[in-house]
């Protein structure tokens, strides 16, 4: 037996004796090509957001509650209950320690008449001197009742007159025959209140308005409360709107532009004259 045969015999013997071990190792080293699904993403639960509780309507009403001490003062001076919020907000403007009742002024800008503040104290004066009388609106779908000729003219011009250009934001149209729409439901509600003549009344004269804010400003005129001062000339006004108009008329050096045609006016008064006859503006009529 040569060396090669002896070596082959030795190898066969080794393989025979270690066959089981080799098979076990081969099984362990076997590679699987089976395609498995990727593990799904683990969804993390979002942390709960802490929402601060909103003030309920009850809490808001509590914040507006008038103190008992002021209620006693109001009762002593015979203040009308519907205007107590106005008197409480402007309590610093009145001399409550005086036994005499506060004077009340006529709301007409050119009238100096004044009298003691009692319910309906200016009704006769406004009727005889300023021709205040009820005038119902003659337009369709409008139940508004004006309290004077001037108020009636203002209602027809502002409510039934020519409006601005329609915009993409006017998503709340008037349900009546008006050609007008509003961006917010609150604006539409105010408009409908005019249609329905849902108004707030002044306890001293015939004045009434669909907007409570305007009624508050009207009462400021009655009691000569001017808390809005011009920072240029120190002139005082009853509300911020009048202060703004004063600054535009007296102190502004800017030009005024017509939003419909681009007309330029050096003064606010000139712009208003132009607006009354602007052809571009008159195209957007909302007359009933």
C-alpha cells in the first residue's frame, strides 16, 4: 500500500466516525432565504393635552355683578336698572356723595339744555325743540322705526344705501331682499336686528339703537363724560371713534384714498364728498 492509498483510507475513516457531527454543524450553518414581513411600527400613544377649563357663562356673569354697595347708591338716586352697568363703569365721573340728583344734558350737539336726571326727563324737550317723533321705515322687509328725521335719513343712507364691493369673505348673506353678505355671523345678526327693530332704549329720551355700545356712548353725551383725550391738542371726546375722526380731520397730513376707484383726497371731508357720488361705489348697490 502506497502513501496515497493509506491517506485516502485515513480520510474515509475520519469521515465515517465524524459524519454525525458534520451533519449537525451543516444544519446549524444552513442559511434560510425565507422572506419575512417587516415588523410593524409601534404607535406611540400621544400624551394627553392639558386643556385649561374655560370660564363658564356663570363665572363671566359673576365678574360683571354690581356690588351691593353700589346697588344701594343706585336705588337711592333712582338710577334706571337697565343702565346700571353704565353707571357702575363710569362711577368715578359722578358725585355720589351729593344728595342732589345729577344733571343730564340734551344729546343734541348744539343744545345747552339740561335738567335733573329722572326717567323720561328729556322726552318733551326732544319732541318740542328737536322734532323727535317715531318714523317707521317704508322699505320692504324692514321694521325699523326711527326716533327722529335725522335718524331716519341716517338709517336709509347707511342701511339701505350703497355698499362696498362684494368680497370672497361674505359667506353669510342677508335672508331678506338685501344684496349684502357678511364675513361673520355676528355681523349678520346685527344686520337682522335692524330689520326686526330689536333695539336698546335710552331711559331719558327717545334715542334707541340696535348696538348696546352706541347706547353707552349716547349716555356719555347725556352726562358729559369725555374720557378720550387727544394726545396732540388735549381735546376730549365721549368715545374713541370721535377721537379718531378728530385726528384725521385736524391733525392728519396723509392723503385719503377711495377704496373703490383710487381717488386721492387731501382731507377726509373731501373724500366723503367724493364717496357720495363715486361711480365705482354706486355700482355695488344694496338698495331693497
